[in-house]
């Protein structure tokens, strides 16, 4: 019987929230969804994924398998409005030697995300080969409700676009802006394959698994830097409704634009 690799299974278990009613697994075939099922636990979802992967291997047709990195209140609709909890932040990095604004090699992409983490004081995330680049996951020890998760996810996207500030790389961090802030977003399932490439078997595999973190471990990366002012709202938050001083350190940091004095 087929079983996921140890690190692939640990990642899915860490990325799916401890809270929530339903978890969604999706398979695409010929560019269309041909399997779209909800399960009542991450363990059930993983078992179903292993069954689909085994079936595909026997048929010589590795499945194009995805999962929603969230839990949902409905087993009939995987819409954003039904997403309730999240236990991971994630980004997608494309590696294409033939395109501008892409990293040319995997090594270049790895160096870029390590520099990004070093510059902003972020822990190194779990890294995954997506078949056409890298997926990065910062998994959490405790789940966040969708509203709280989305605010922080938006600020992670915002931070990736910063460049030229004190302590920040001159080159912005090249991530897919369509990935990482949509509550119902599907990610390629670790242990599956990416069928976009006909010249090779593009496996979705964990490169480096990192244990879940406490959100409070993340700090303001510019503490003690005299060249940078304290953060202020960039406009993603409504200042009349949100007070950064009342949020956890991670959200407080991400709700700021860092400026040279």
C-alpha cells in the first residue's frame, strides 16, 4: 500500500488546522476538476490522498492532486466565505530560466528566500519542490481564524515587495502575488506530481521540513535599527478599526511600512 514520505506527511499534518469541520482534497484531470471531496479530519484527507496516489501509480497516471490549506464550515462548498481556520502561511516561487522576473535556478530561489528571512527576522520555512519552483510554508502551533490569518498573510505579501530600505535587499522577493492570501486557495499536495512538464516527472517533494512555530516567536526585524522609524499602517488595515498596539508582535510588525529616517 502506498504511503506518503515522512516529511510530506508531517507537512500536511502541520499545515492543516487543528480546528474546523471539513478539509478539502481536489484532483484535476485534463485541466478540469474531476475529484472534489471534503473530509472530517486531516487524517481522513491524508488517507484519501494516499489512495488516489496509489491508484494513479498503478495506472501510470500520477494524479494532479491539490488540497486547501484551511478548514471549512461546509462540506458542499469550498468558497472563501466558508473557510474558518488556518495554521500555515505559504508562498509560491516560480523558477523559470526562460522568463523575466523569475528566478533562473532553484539555488537562486533558495538564496533569495533565505535572504528575505534573514532581513526580516523570519524563521526559515519548510521548503517544497513544487515541480516548477518552490512552495514555502510557515506552519503554526495554533490555528488562526480566517480574518486574523488574512491580515497577516496580506502583510507577508507586502513585505516581499519592500526593497531599498535599511536592512532590506535591493531586489524584492519574487513570489507569486496570486498565492498566499486567498482563504480557499489550493496548493499542490506534497507527494504528488506536477503534470505541466512532459519532459520530466516533476515531483512535489519536501526539501527541508521545519517544525511549527509560535506566532509570538516572530519579531520586529528593525528593533534597535536607528535608520528605520517605527511601523505605521500601510492602508491594508483600517486605522479606525485596528490598533497595532493591541495585536501580537507578528501582526504588529507586518502592519507597518518601514521608512528611512
